[in-house]
C-alpha cells in the first residue's frame, strides 16, 4: 500500500508533512515523509519540534481519512485536542525519511486517543499521545 497522503489530509504545500500512507488498518497507520531542507519547518538542516508534532498529527489524519474513504464516506476535518507526554529524542536531519506509526488506543464518539512514534533509520526520534476531535 502506498497512498498519496494529500488525498487523505486537508493540508497542502508548503505545510504537508506526510508523503505516503504505507499501511493502514483498524487500529494503526504507518506513514512516511522525506524531509526537504527547504521545508517551512526545517531550520539549520533539521526538522524542528513543531514539524515532528505536525507530522504525527497529519499521520493520524491520514489514517482517519483512509478509514472514511474506504467506507465511501466524505473525509471530515479533525483537530488536535491535546498533545501529551511529548518526548523528542533527536531532531531528524534533512534528507532523512520519517516513518511514523499511529496506534489508536481509544475511540469514544468523535474523540480518538492515539499514541504516535516517529522513527528515522529505525531509531525513535519522537513520541507522544494525542487527543483528536473529528467533526462529522
């Protein structure tokens, strides 16, 4: 599976931080993103913390978008309600590819709780939990 992320998320250039959805099922999504040194959230050759958070949020949005699309429904807007227990282990360099896994831990009505992990070359760059609100 390699679905172009912009089919599933509302963000557009220059603010896109997910290139493709590599895997998506009922409980998890795996995305990839090649960091361009000219990206708006890249500074001094590394993706800054805000870029990591936005990558995780867009990865979660891509998973939700895929779910709605596969059910034949219109993809709704979603919003980050909170970011919890954010840990940045290192800032990834331009030219590297992020692989971000989002796992759903709970779904209650229009609120989804997820755990997110960003890896670069198999090493954990960042992790957090997010609360996401879906507008249906």
